[in-house]
């Protein structure tokens, strides 16, 4: 291994610290369950959102003068309860306007409970100790699917004094486990489906075809087919009429070997690089070096002789060192260098991630990197 090839490989390893061990340990022919790489169309979650009020705060709520929507909501709520406060000056800091979000799981039944998240909208400092009042949660169609209420559980806190303030976590967000009751079900007749569609989370023609082949091998017929790289269509066999849940249970446990494209993902802002195992490098010559200029100031103080005339003076002393990377040599990477070749035998880190990103992009520009680069 050449002198340059070692630091080059060490730089690639820096981007694989989190993922290298798992990739090396897993064989190329590893199989996964269908349920881990695909989902069944129609079996999905639904997002819910609502607007409500949190009361019972210890002076950490919205200031009504700055948050007019909080005051209007408070007045409207009190009027519904038979208390008239319109036109009066309200000056409380124990109320906060919040947005409530939740996820309605598939096949959620009326009367079931779901978790909710609560986030402050105004200038409230903390939601600790608050209680959410009855809040309807609506879906994208405007219908109410759940109603939320309950005591908030916060993980953050804030403490402040005259000259210092300490904040731990985010005190303006909270959760209520099982804080909403499902009031409306999403109709979905599973047993009436004439066919089941499996949707791949990472679309790929090869993976979809392999999935269809595995399903056909299990069912003993050729009904399953890959419609496109993201969808596998399976007509329901007659022996599973009225038992589609049993069919899905058996199919999702089947194992298939997914095929992943050669891809390199670069996050330049965070300096993170992830390299897929199918990445290949053609024969190419690579050199890397940086120009470093180091300037050191060491001034010297000169004093006059004892009882002599003169003044203390400071003489500047400047030392300049230049490193132009002359010791870096041009290295040749042979054809077929793979991820396993880069990881094997490397036990130290060298070039930083910023230089590594530049090297990879330069190899790609030269046409020697057989992979897709995705920059985020």
C-alpha cells in the first residue's frame, strides 16, 4: 500500500465511523424481512392537529398583551362556560396557547387512546405543571378524529435569577401519554381488497423483482408481480378470502435480499460521509496536499544598563514557516477498490472530513468513481 493511499483510506474511514462496523459485519448476501423494507398500501397513519389552551402555569404562560390570540381564545372559552369577560383587562400569566399534534395509527378504534405532543405558540417560558383543556384534533379533511385533554409532562425546565438563567431541554414542549381519545375511525375494509400492494421504502427494480419471486415461491403460484420499482402487486388467492390479515402476516415474515445502488451521501455542513458497499473506483492517480503558513510572534524586551540613560524598548521578532505539502506524492488507486478494501487493515484516522469530501468529488469529476454522489 503506497504512502498516500494510507492517509487517503484513513480519511474515508472517518466518514464510516458510525457505519463501518455494521457494513463489514453484514455479508453482502444478507436478507431482511419484507416488513422491514416495504409497507402495505392502505395500512397507514394519519396526522392530526389542534389548537388549545394550557392553564395552571406558575406565571410562565403567555403575556396577554403580546399574545392577542391567547387573550381572544381565553375570552371565548370563558363565554362558552357562561363567564363574560369581554372588554375587560385580563392580566394573567398562567395561560398559554398551544398547538397539539398526534398521529392516528391505522385501524384505531373509537374509544382508543393515543399519545399527543403539545407546543407553545406565544411567549410562554415553560409549560411545566400545566393542564391542557379539551382540544379537538382534526385531520386533513377537517373532520374531528380525536379529543385531547390532560396534565402535561415536560422534560425541560428553566430557572433564572438577577444575573443568570439556566435552561435544560425545551420547557415549552410537552407530551401527554394516552392524552387523546379516538372519536372517529378511518374506514378501511381490509377483507374487501381484491389485491394487495406492497410499497418499497427504497424503490429499486431488482429488489421489487426479488420480492415478487420470494412471494410466488411461498404461495406456489406466479400471481405476484413487480409493477414498478416501488410497487409489488399481489392478487388475493382464493384460499385467503376473508383472511387477508393472515396473508399479510405470512408475507411480511418472508426474507428477501435487497439490492442497493452505488451511492455516496455527503453532508457538507456537518462533515459526514456515508459510502455504500457497491461503490467502485477505477484506476486513477490521486495526490492531496495543503498549503500551511504559520506565523509566530516572539517580541524581545530590551532594557538599558543599570543607572544608565535610556528607555525600555520592545524589539519585534517574527518567524514564518511554510508547509506546501511537498512530501505528498502522487498515488495510484488500482481498479476495483471497494468499501471492504478501504476498511480492512485501517486502524487510525488521518485526513479530516473536509479534505475527504474534496477528494471524493475530484475523483467523481475525473470519471473514476462509479457511484452516485448525493450532496445535502
